[in-house]
């Protein structure tokens, strides 16, 4: 079992920056593919970014060039560095961990990001 806890959300003005954190416990973090998702009000949850165990990174087109995903295995933590935020980035942000061996994965409880104009 893996427990994931997100933090770092908050209220920021458009054009500002935030860094989200997701701390993992209960498993070998280095064997988890980690991803960030978000869900805006009235919309489906969407994938934002992923980082593999070999640190390959991919991003949704909507955040490419503005968001950076980073993992620090020594801290069992994955970060989402968000810059040049706009109101469309307002959402609850969730991290997800999935073992490289497979399985459905594990979700955190989410952290709210609100961008004001």
C-alpha cells in the first residue's frame, strides 16, 4: 500500500508561480511512476505531467513550457513547479503513483490551486 500526501496549493495571481509537493510512504518510491492530474470545477480529471523511474518526463500540451515535474527519491517526493499560471489552471491537483510492475495505482487526496485574474 502506498500513501500519497499533496501540499503546496493555494491562491495565486495570474502570472504567478506555485510549487506542489507529493510525499509518498509505504513503498519503495524509486519504483513508482509518478504523475500529476488536475480536476477543474465541472470538468473531468485530466492528466498534467508524468515522470518515470528513469526520470523521463512528459507534459500535457496545456502546461508544456510552464510546468516542471521533478522527483527526489531521497525524499520520497515528487514536485510540480508551476509558473506563469493562468485562471485555466485553477483546479484540484492530485498526484498518482503506480508501481512499474503494474496495478491501478494510488491517489493522493488533492490540493487546491486557485488562480485569480
